[in-house]
């Protein structure tokens, strides 16, 4: 694939056995987005959306986050029930995926992380 044909880069991270005090804290999730954007040199576009919903069902209960960045978006979904996090970073600008993975695993104190990286 030629470099000029690449539209973007997507890092998909599934994190397991996360620290509940982190994934259930709106303030900590905001801190994560702010620090991640600085670390991978992404400029935020607008405010972070951080709704807590799905409370009628333990399976769906938790925070979700959406942060638009000038080159696309960072999204995340967090499960209170399972202590898991599902985070995607998509950008048409290259970024250090290994740095993002390491930072994310450490920030959420995850015992395990599974990642996929897609060039689109």
C-alpha cells in the first residue's frame, strides 16, 4: 500500500481487570483523554462527551466517551460490571501506537490488554 493511499490509523484496545475507581470516575476519564491527547500529539476539537448511562441493566451500565480530535476521534466504553474498557483511537495523522497502548494499560491499571491496529 502506498503512503498516499493511507487515510488513517486505528488502534483498538480491549482492557481487562481495570481498576474500578478509575473507569467509574468522570474526572479520571477526562484526565485520561487530556493526557493521551498531549502524549500522542493530538489536538482536541471541542469538549469531551462523557455520559454515564445504561443504568437499567448491569450489562450496559457505565461511562462512554467521545473526544473529537482535529484528525478524527477517540472513543471509549467502560463496563462497571466487568471492569473492562474498550477504546479506539482513529486519526488520519500517524501517532505512536505503542506509547498509546502502554499509557492506556498503565492508566487504567489493566491486568490484560488486547490490541488491534488497522491501517485504512
